[in-house]
C-alpha cells in the first residue's frame, strides 16, 4: 500500500523537522531529499515536495503526518486547464476551492493514475468545484472573431473566479492559476508548475482532465459541485 502527500517549498522545512524525529534511512536516488521509517512504513521526501508513504500502515502514518500540519491549511481556489494545443476534444478550465490539508493527495493530472478515483477524492474533500469546457469548434469560431487562445482561457478563468466569489462570498481565499500570467485576469496569482506544487491546483488539473475525457467534441458546458 502507498499514499502520496504534496507540500510546497515553504512547507518542506517543517516536513523535514518532523521526519528527523525518526530514524533516518539512506536515500536511493538523487531526487530523494530524506527518507525515514515510521511505524514500519518507508517515508520518502522528494526535492519536489512530494512525500511518498509505502507500507502496511500507510493510513495511520498519513494521519500522523497531517496532524503535524493541523490548523495550518490554507483556503485556496486552484485553477488549471487542459486541452491547450490539442487538435481534438474540448479545452477545459477547472477551479477547485479547498483547504490545503484536505487536498494534499492531489497533484498534476499528467502524473496521476486512476483519474476517476482522484476526481472522486476531490469531490469528497473540496468545498466546491467548477469547470468550463469550450469545444474545438467554438474555439475556431471565437478565433475567427478576433479572440486568441489566451483571451478565451482568461474568459473562462474569470467566470470561475466570479462563481466562487459569489458562491463563497463569506470566505477569504487565495486564487492561484497554473502557468504564466494571462492578460485580462485580475486578482489572481499565476505560478508555473503550480499543478504539481499546490494541491488545489493539482485537484483542478484532475477535474479538468476527467471532464475533457468525457466531453469529447461536445459544445461548451459547465459543471459544478459542492460537497
């Protein structure tokens, strides 16, 4: 059995501090930063911030590690897209609002197996999720009208942000979008590779990929979930 948790660069020192309470084990690859044994499980911290737990008692060890971060989870709206540059299927932009500790098992969908299983995990732990899918035909039509792809994505991102601002008006949260800044999107942070470092953005990546696989060449559609 195994479980994976993801931590940001700022959180890694705290993870290391916690792991050093246990017996250190020699690392096996250049990508491993620290390795220990906890309750019979092998726990490996990678330079990327990924923490891999392997053994027969992974759930218990996972809970023990997350308890060390209890009360520190930040509320973030993560936004990511999939389908940019593809010749078929929809362009899908997704947003997921969640508390960091409840989302740590999510990361970039390109590095995620069992997308359906991970999408179910998002719906279980997120405060809400929303997607906007734009078909290849609509993209062509909008480009013919003078819009470029970044403008189309910016429109979808703004729609998602507006939805959460209205739906969760009583809550304060950061907005983090994966990638370089896109002109036309205000009040959002743009972080390259955020889908692999910020759990909520990783969750958005998973939800976007799941819907894209389902939507095929259908016209624009939206989906949202609160739970």
